[in-house]
C-alpha cells in the first residue's frame, strides 16, 4: 500500500474508487476548473481563500497536495484526480504557457552568467535517492521511469532519467536529460529552482550533514563534469561543456548559414524563372506570327472561293442561255412545221411526194427534239453533280490552298466543254461549222486535262503541308485545352465539355416540382438519367431538313416522344438543355457518345479560336505575376 494513504481510515480500493469518481466529475464538467482561458481554480479548495492559478501552478498545487503527508486521504485522492485531469485535458488549452523562449528570456529567470560552463545537452542531477540492500547484497532504488513521470507531472518535461550504478548497485544519484533546445534549458532551470526554493539545491546537499529523505537536485556544471566520480564519468561520455552565450552564438551561426543557403537557392530559382519567362515570350511571339499568317491565308482563300463561285455562276448562266436559245429555235421550227402541216392538210396535199417529205422532216424534228431533251436532262444532271461536287469541295476548301481552286476551275471548264459536245453531236449533221468547233473543244479539253494533272501534283504537295500545319495547330489547341481545364468558370475563354448537360435547369425544375428536402436529390438523379439517355447510340432524335439550295441539315426532332414527355413534365428549360447537349454530342462525338472538351468563348457562346485561347492564357500569367509582386 502506498505510504501516502497509510493513515487513512478507508481501504486502498475505496480510495481508488473515490479518486476515479472525482475524476469522472471533472471530465463531465460537474466541477468547475477553468475561470478563463489562462486562469484556473482548484474545485476542492473552495472553502478556503480562492486563488487563481496558471496551468503549471495548478498542476504543481495538485501534485503537492496529492503527495503531501499532512493532508487527509480523501483530500489527497481529490487532488490526485485533479492532477490527472489537468495533465490530460487542459494541457492543449493553455499551450501558450509552454512555448519555448529564447536564451535571453531563459537567462531572465535565473542568476546564471552567460559565460558559465554547463553540460550540454542540458542535464540535471538528482541526489539522495533512497536505496536498500537487496538479497544479492547490491543496493536498489526507485526506477528512472517513475522519477521521469514524477518530474513530467511537475512540468519539467525530462526526456530520460538514468540511475547511476556502481559495483555495489544503485549509487543514490540519477542523471536527468532535457531537450537540447532553449525550451529544454528553461525546463532545466525551473528544475533547479524548484529544488533551491525548498533549500534542496547543490549547496544544501554538500552543506547539510543530515540529508533526511528529501531529494536534492541541480543543473550539471563544469565541476560536475570534471569530477572523478560516477557522475563525472557519465557526463564526459554523453555530453560536452558549453556556455549559454556560446550556444546562442552557435545557433546564430547556424541560422546565418541557413539564410545564406536559402538566399542562394532563391537566386538560382529566380534565374530559372527568368529563363522560362524568355522561352514563354518566344513561344507566344511565334504563336502570334502563326495566327497572323493563318488569318492572311484565310482571307486569301476566301477571296479565291468567292472568285471561283462567281466564275462557276457565270459559266452556268452562259450554258443556260445557250440552252434556252437552242430550245427556242427548236420550238420555233416545230411551230413552222406544224403550220406547214396544217396548210398542207387544208390544201389536201397536192402530191404524195411533198407529203412524205413533210412527214419525214416532222419525224426528224421529233427525234431531234427528243435528243435535245435527253441532252438537256444530261446537262441538268451534270449540273447537279457538279453542284454537289462544288459543295463538297467548298467544305474541304479550308484544308486546301490555291492549287485546289485551279483544279476545280479546270474540272468545271472540262465539264462545260463536254456538255457542249453532247449538244453539238446532235447538230453536226446540219452544220459543218459545229463539227469543227466541237473538234477544237475536244482538243482544248485534252490540254485542260493535262494541265489539271499538273495542278493535281502541286495540289497534293500543298495538302501535305496543310495537314502538317493543321496537326501542329491541333496539338497546340489540345495543350491549351489541357492547361485551361481547371481554370475559373467565370472566365471569358475556358473549356466547355461538349455534350454535357447543364444541371441548373434540372435543379430549378426539381425545386418547383418536389418538396425542398427531396429537390436536392431528385435534380441530380434526373440529370444523371438523361445523361445515360444521351450515351445510348440507339436514341437519335433528329430529322433531316433540305433547304432551297438542296443542302441537307440534321435538326432536333421536336416530335420525339422522349423530348415531348420531358418538356411536358419538367418545362421548356430542361428540354432545351437536353436538346442542346444532344446536338453537341451529335456534332462532336456521334460514334463514341461521350463528352469532348472544347476551347470555348463563353461571352459570345461560340468555339474560341487558338489565338483567343493564347491571349487569355497570357492574360492569366500577367495577373498572376502582378499578384506575386504585390
């Protein structure tokens, strides 16, 4: 049984139960300890004069009363419970009282001279440890861990406690190790002061003849270090002698060295940063020049397209005029023959020969008319085919250069000549000049075909160059999209996922249709469901619309049952959000059916150009640099 409870009228187990009961009351807050954030009171000393304690003072008070021999058993059990509670639950709340100070602050609370030699790492010595002879004849004493816990409970924070042993056993001395920093030095000073206050310091140990059963303690100095004893041997093996001023100068040197190294590192980083900035400016300049060249090429290409379209229009106009002229001549000839036939019929055809001749001319005229109609239909089909070819070439003209324009002009001219030949084949029997003109056109067609082959070779080389430039621009666009993926959503230029449904109309519709507690769940669920519909390749709510020029275009089918039911149930905003996402998915990824990131101009709601993306990225970099400077 511990000697602290020897005079109690209660048993050991009853006192421990009582201590545990008080500890639980403290944890539950039934007993008030905290007065403010830095002031505390003992809840078991209310009847006496009330005193405000700091964290360390309250911990020391609870420890002293709990281990006092003159106090009652219940009072000691109460204060032991208080000590356990304070050390476990209040230490974090009053951490400001435990912050380590500088060497100057540590010297203010002690009378040590800055040039006095002390053992480093900081070490304390405790003497007069009670020992007793064991069965083997060697002396034994309290363990180091028990003394360490006792000193920690008093707030000295020792790292280790080493009992000193000799051939005869425990020597009655222990060495207490503290932290190497200034907080450890402060703990060592407070450790020595606690013994000096009770007149149990180093001087008292060597001056008093009757030591009694109290412990004596002090900080290890040069005389302890140089002594020829167990203490001196241990200190020389595990430490050195240093002055406080020397330790402070050493810390300052280390700090100065660290600052110098950090300064050099910052200079190197700054040089690398400037090199990266120069590379960025070079790349930006190159991109600007490339964009200007592309703009010029686009302007030139658009002008060539306009000229080509005007030339094709004039050519077709000429063919139509010639066709109308030939048709008018045939109609006039037909009318003349019909009039002549009527006259012959009215006159009853004086002779059979003239009648047969008239009938023969009529048959030949009908055949010529039929051939002319066939030629007209063939010319019309050729015109339609050429129109479709021209439309396909117009769509691909963005990827080609001027060589492709020349090729198209040659093909158009050859087709015109061939169409003219088809018309002239039926007229050559009546006119020799037409035959000669047709031969000249055939010869000219062969020359144009040879010229077209040469243009084709040049065009292929231009296509290769165009594809290479386009690949480089596409790679630059992909890199720009990747760099802007995590950007701000309120920026003018950013990345939009084409085919992704805007969930805001779904949330608004859910709030209007469902209760408030269900709306936050129903909105995302409904949006996820329609995203699954979009990924279904079997759902294709589009219809084909043909304009006046014969061009085909896919548009959303407003009569689609799914879209109609969605619009009727959740409103037009939700319907428009799904229709827009479906159109984007059909345009950007109709086969894969997953969203595609695209560089987007949110202000004008269109696909952003590469130049706009590069300028936006440069603006972001400049803003970031201004923030760093500020």
